[in-house]
C-alpha cells in the first residue's frame, strides 16, 4: 500500500506528531512522500491512499492539492472538532491495519469547481469540497446579490452574503447560518443566505446537475471565500459560477465509523435533552 502523508505544518503539534506517526505508517505500507507545507505536485507521484494529519481544514487543503487525481483520504484529527478527520492518533494504527487488510469502504462525495468574472478577459478558477461564500467586507454594509440557476434568475438576496455548500459542507458554515444537514453522499447543493434582510429568505436544496451563478449587484466591498481558506475580492457586476466538479472527494471509512455516529459524537445531534424534574437541584460540580 502506497501512502501520501499530508497535513498542515502551520498548526501546532503537526510536525511533532508527523515525526512520531510516520514510522508507524511505514509498518503498514510505503510512504511515497511527506508534505506538510502543500509544496508537492501530487500528480507526479502515485499512491493508494492519502493519510492527512491535522483537522478538517487540513483535509480541505489536501482535497484541493490532489486536484483532479483524488485519492481515498484517511484523516487523523490533531485539531478541535475533527468531523472529517475523525480518527485520534491512537486509533490510526488499527485503522491502517484494517485498510491494509481490505476491511474498509470508500465513500464518494460531491466537490465543486467554478470561476469568477466569467466571460471577462481574465478568469480565475477554483476547486473545493466544503463551500463557496460571497460575503460582505469592511465596512460591512449589506450586499445585493442575484442567484441564477441554469441561467434563470431565481432570487435576489440582500444581507451579509450567500453560501453555496456541498453535503459535506452543509455541517460547516451553512449549518451555523441556519441551513439544513444533508446526507453526505447526496449529489446536491444547498444555498443558504447569511443574515438576510427579509423574513422570506430560506435555504434551498437543488440538484448538483445544475449550474449556480451569484451576481454582485451592489456592494461597498465583497469577497469570495472558497472552503474558508482562499479569498478573492469582488466588484460590482462580478459573477461567480459554481458547478459540480468532474471528480469526487473520497473518504476512507473503517468499521465502526458512520456518518450518523459522527453527527452524534461531534455535534451532539439527535441527543435527548437533559431534562430535570421540577424542583430538582442540579448536581454540584
């Protein structure tokens, strides 16, 4: 088994953990390369899986770095939440042993690609996994945005911005803005307004077969944010186009790891409220 070891060296403790864990990884396969600075052109190398050290942000970086040659990702959480990187360092070796023995499955997830200033002489392209956000910037006045789907203007939003997220990204920025949780393997996008200046603006789920365009109609300043990591300044009348990418993000799932278990363990989703009988005193610390 040939393995890329990827991660984000800017995060505390990642380099130290990599030095400790790489010898363990070598017991279960060939380490093709270790890249914690996102410097390598991964298309020049061949591997079977990518082991990503860090948090969910490191996995988002790795997905963009792999670009059109997506490998199954096994994530080791060295950060806080670890929704995608759901293995602890202590769980890594048993998981690698299971993968080496073929006791795993790979789930495939929607990615997006797109560009902005489409139709102009200069275009900028992007690829991502979580979400695309068009957001107001300093001095944070409201922005007016049009949403086109397959060339038809379907709505106009006024507020702080707009999020277009994949099912994987639905539990990130979109969830905090009041959007729904989507099953991770759906082929759909969810469009969620951020602080809309309207009582009727609600999140919309639409097929990933369609093309989405956000048009900046009026803004003092506006920014395009890809996966919460790449930012681009937008001007009035700029257009941001989003569609499904021709590749899918692949996530390694070992026995005992499921989407709903992760929702419950990481976000406390579906948990019973901590009811207390009337008059009962809470336990002392």
